[in-house]
C-alpha cells in the first residue's frame, strides 16, 4: 500500500507543477489582455472623434485633416477600405459595433483602427508612444471641437463628447485658479503651451492646455501607465498557491491513507481468522462505500463459515445414528439364529442405507442452492397440473392422511406461473411430505393468483408450529421439541431447501397457522412473470 501512496504523491506533485505552469501561462495571458484593453481604452475616444469628424467631409477635406492630425500626432494617418484590411470575422464585427481595434506592433507601439461612421472606410494610424501622443492629439481635437460653441456651453459639450465618444480618461474644463498647477506650469499654460504634469500618486500624468479666448483650462487625465503583473508576483503567488494546494492534498491523502490502512489491518485480521472484525463506514464517499462493502463481505464470510460449521456438526450428528444402526445390524446378522431374523436385520440395514441416501441427496441439493446461483430455466407452468402431480406422487406414502386440493383462486388468464419446473416441484414435494409427516388426517394444497404475484399454501391439521419457532423453522437441521420430533422422520434440511429455492425465484417462504385445518400453514410467494437474470440478482440480495 505504501507504493500506492508513493504513486499518489508523485502524481500530486506532477499535478502541482502542471498547475504552476498553467498559472504562469494564465498570468501572461492576463497581462496581454489587460494591456490590450488599456490601449483600446486610451485610443478609443480620440480615434472615434477623428473618425466621426471625417464622416461628413469631402475627399479633399479628409486629406487635409489627416495631414494636420498626422503632424500633430507625429504619426501617419490613412483611410483604407475595410474590405482591403486583413481582418478576421470577429474583428470586423467589433469595428461595425463601434469599437476601436489596437493591434500591438512593438513593446510600446500599436496600430489603431476605427471605422468611419456609416461608411466602409477605416481610419488607421501607427502610434509609437500611445499615452503622450494621444494626449496631445486629444487636446487639439477637443479644443477644435469646443471653440464652435459659446463659452458657457463648452463644459456641457465636453461632458457630451466624453460620454458619446467613449473616452477612457477624465476630461474637465477648469479655470486657471481651480487647477493645482504650480506657478511655472500656470505661466506656460497662459502662454498657450501644453503642460504635462506628474500625478500626485507618481504613477500617472495629467495634460493641461489653455482654451484660446476663454477662461477655461482643458485638463485630461490622470493617464495611468500600464503596469503588468511582475514575474516576482507570479512566483510568490505560485509558491503560496502550491504550498496551500500541497497542504490540502496532503491532508486529504493522509486521511485517505489512514482509512485505507484501517481496511488493510482489518483484512489482515480476517485472513488470520478474526471474522468479527469490522471497520467504520460512516462517510458517504467512495472509501465509506468501500468500507460498507468490506463489512458486508466480512459478515457474509462469517455467516457462511458459521453455517458451514453448523452443517458439519449437524451432518456428523445425523450420520452417527444410521451408521450406528448399520454397525449393530451387521453384528446381529452375523449372530442371527434363523433366516427370518437375518431378513429382519437386513431389511433394517436397507432402510438405514436409504436414510443415508436421502440425507446425502438433501445435503447436495442444499449445498448447490446455498453456494451460488443455480441454472434456472424459467418456464410457464400450469399450477393445477403441478399440484395434481405432487398429490399423486405423495398420497400413497401415508394412506391414513388425505392429500386434497383446497379452495383455489385463479387469474383471468388461467392458473399459470413462471418458475423453474424441477426446483418448484422439489419445493412442493418437501412441503407436502413435511405436512404429511405431522398431519393427523388431512393435508390441503391451494393457491391464489394475482396480476403480479402468486401464492401456494400447504396446510395440515397437525399440532402446528409454535410462533416462537417461526423465525428458525427454515434453518438447516432445525427440529422442534414438541410433537414434530425426529420420530416423525426427516433430517431438518427440507424446509431449508424450500427457502433457498423460493429465494432464487425472488420470492419468500412463510409460515403461519392454518385457519381452516388448525395446524401449520406453509406459503410460497413469488412473482408470476420475471426473467432468470433478475431472479438470480434478487436471490443474491435475499441471501
């Protein structure tokens, strides 16, 4: 078992390494996605504003505007047909929905694409420093857009542009006094320069530009630099994750190892003969189900062994009497004084041999039914014919007892059932012969047929069976201490054989008191129609 757990731990270690590699790959992909979203968020508003401004222009105006914006941005801008662009289906769909595509071409460079509204044209630009270039271009485009409106309406128009164009950063119009620039920065803005100031957190920039002929200062930002998750962070997270997963896996496997070790120890004790050993089977997981199956197996082994021991003791006891009588008969035959006496002793010896033959036959039949599923050949049987056959075979054996057909209740389609003919015949023979041995003058056979099940009752007018003995009457070699004694014959295996036969038919053998005759009433109940495989499975469960 140690080798098994070594393989389990080895598999877990390999799984942890694989998880670490997958984690590194996932973090790399996450950084790529974050960077792409960052670039799209920064470029969306500016390129949308340019593309929307190009929509109503003529070709000459578009050429002039692209040249001006290109010089401002420091990058070449161009208009191309969307059909000529090398785009896949998902990219075309995103462009048609108003998104901006940013295709990375270098560590800090990207190719930006935006469809002109309502036209089959793409505005493209190769951006090298996406933050600074776009910030300066955005200042120029917004200022050019705002000067078309009165001074008092410019803040509202700026808010509309931010919402409609999808800018990924803040846009504000402030008075010079409202800004938090220092004196030098205010002077430069007042002179018409564009000022880029470091944010208070030290990880962002803000861009300020004065609006000509207005009291407003246009502020853009803060613009944050994209900071990918560092490899050191990955190593720390991976190490902590692996340690946590390893600890959890170790605790789970350790618990599993302890429980399986308990099963191993119990199996060793059972192999050494301690069949009463059981393991805890409280949990509903796979190990708990294994423990329950183990306990069931151990109980079945213990029951089988106890039954085997009882069978050996009972057989030894049953053989002792006829063997002793045979030994006595042989001695008497040798010393017989007349031919008549010799024949008398020989007849007694023949009866003893027949008794031994019946005992061996019953033992073999019981062992065959007890060890495993017999070969059952289910057939449709006419109960009337079967009962008549059993009565005809057994009625002459004890003529002072009448074997009769009792009141029968058949089904609408006749008195048929499905059963194994040979075994059902043997079960009825055992019941009827048992009833004849103990009856005073009458034995009755009857049946009841329903739509799904059938039942056969064998009743007698004998002394009956005490209710205290009903639970053990079908146990092998069981005899009662009342009028049903060994003086009436039998070895105590007949009813056990009956029980096993009816169990293999997925039914039950019952005992009660006969209401009509006053003696015992033995009943067999089983399904009228079923297949052999299902019957054998039900028989196994019944055991």
